């Protein structure tokens, strides 16, 4: 029997070349949306280009002959934002800033625009989500008014580029990329093809003119940047603006940075008058008052910045078969492991107690260096003793009860000494039982003054 002739798949992905016999909205190979077209259409995979001789200024040259002075950094006027960017704005850099709705992205960028305008650099702020009158009201409230700050409320990409030609800015801010559309592509604003076209056009303009561009990006319900993943690959810097709605503290983190480190964090405080940078947030995550049972300070690393964070624990005797384990600001699984090590390796019984663990100031501790502080706080809560002022604990706990060294231990110790923490218990104590024994010399009964005598101040671990 003769074989039936095989026909080529009629649909092809323009990104990776994946083929299928019927149209689908999402590529089954690269998972991109809106990239599957009819194979009869010309795609980026099958097109052929004739080689073109480069001009003299675009010809390839040895890297040793390239001058780095052609890309000087320019400060934004906000030190914390400059820290995250790696020192300031680089000419032609494309920066993507994402964050939850209402976290303060527009307020931060309006402040950046005002500081840049005050330093003599013309800024174009293109808002596709608000009218110029709405932006003007917010600028009046936050004190971000300047003659060199130009506003435009426009959702059409071509009109935004026309404003760029007219204004000739030194900084362009587009808020946001999901609300701008291009007439060259079909579909509403926010469609993956529209987002890709708008972003690629803005980035091309930035590179050709040496114009720094800051683009605001929306996020999905799981916190990732909305739109095709290629958006993050196209830009030079990806920053995430985060914060708790119940707290005024905000953080800017660099998730990608071609011009600097990706482990820097900028701290800001959201107030009624706008957003203020917090140059030294050391006191934000500490409790105030007399020593209290069940508290311990650890030195956490936020990027390259060492911050003292107070961990608080509360234990209540219970007869329930399943004691409660309530945590806030720390990982529940990590606390469960620390409690198991504390009872099995150090002899502190917590299986008949409800345990509540929290951090001060809304900060989240995800690094293992906080294990020892959590264990000390819980042990002090059980024994109803408090650490004397100037005592901190840093270390990761293993299941064997050993205290393992942590990264950047020298920097953590230096920051602890700068802030007045003279007693720091870490991996030098070898194991958890030894660390609790070392800390027993620096504990007091709540309500008593430190140093009033060992017989009255013993913790009873």
C-alpha cells in the first residue's frame, strides 16, 4: 500500500522554530505567547539576510582599544537608588522597574525625575496610566516640581518617540510598558507581542541616542514580571520594588545588572510627603526598651549591607496533641527544623509548648545565618531569661547541632561591633549546646539590671 504523502506542519514559532499542525496561542517549546504563525508567513527563522559592510564607526575592533570613558555614570540624586544601579545611570541603559500595585513605583520614579531635573538634566516622564494633571498633583504633594521635568500622558509609542524628538531629554521614564501600544502590531496594549515591540523599540532608541530609559513593568499574581520573558533579557537592569502594605518600609533589589552587582538593596520609607531614602536602616529592625525574655539579635545581610535584626519568640505551655507553630518574617520549615535540633541536641523541651516566632519591623529572614538567633530566642523564652544588651548570635545550625560558618562573617562581625554589640556568638562555639552555655553569662531575668550577680541572673538552660 502506498504511503500517504507527508505535509509540512502549517504553523511555526517565530522565536524557536517549533512547528505544529494547528494554531496555538502558546509555543509548546519556548513557552512564549503569540509567537505561533502560519508557516507560509516569513519568520525570523527562515529569513535570509545579505551581509552588509559595516561603516567605519561600527566596525569590529579589539576590546583593548575600546574606551570605557564613553559610558560615564550619572547620579540620579537618590543615593539608595544609585547603590542598586551600581553607582548611577549609564548612558543608553535600559532599566526595568517592577513591583506590586500601590507599592510606590510611580512615586519613586517621579522623585528620581525631579532630582535629575534639579541637577540640570532634562527629563521626560511619559505616563500612560495617569493624566498630566494627576501626575502634577502628586508632584505638588511630594515636592517634585521643576521646569526641566516634562510630562506627557500618552499610550501610543510613536507619539512618545515624537515627544522624545521635541524635548531632547537626558532621561526617559515610561510608566508603564504594559499600557503602551505600537501601531505596527495588532492586539491591545499588554499583549505579549505589543510588550515585546514597545520594549525593543525603546531599548533601540536608548542605545542609538545614549539615552537612559527607565521602564515600569507590571507583575502577575505570583510576583513575576508580566509579559514575555524576553522582556527581562532585553533590558540591562531589572529592579524589583517591594514592601509590606502594613509597613512604610520599601526595598529596591537588583535582580539583573549588567553594570554592577546584583546583591545590592536600597531602603526607602514611604511617608505622606512622598518617599524618603533610609541611608542607615540599622535601628528599624530592633525592639526598644528593657531586655525581654525570648529575644535575640542577629546580623543579616541585605545585599552587601549588614543589618541587625531582632528575632522574637514566645512559648506557651500547652496540652494539645499538636502544638502551634506560628511564624512571621521567617520560613516555617526552617523554624520547625531549628526547634527539632533545639530539643534533640540541646535538651530544651519545646514539644509541649506553642511557639510563636517573629521578626521586628516586617523584615523577612530567608538566610540560614538566622538559625542560631531563632534557637537562642526560643530557648530564652522557655527559660524566661533575656539576653543583656550588646549580645548577638550569628550562625547556621546543622541537624547534628553544629554551628556552621556563614558567608561574609567578617563583615557581619564588623557591623555588630560598630553598632555596639560586644558579645557575638557564632561558629566559634562549635555547637548549639556550647553556644547556649556561652550566652548564659550574658543573660538577665526580666526586670533586673544586667550584671547584678550570676546567682540571680542564671538562665537555667
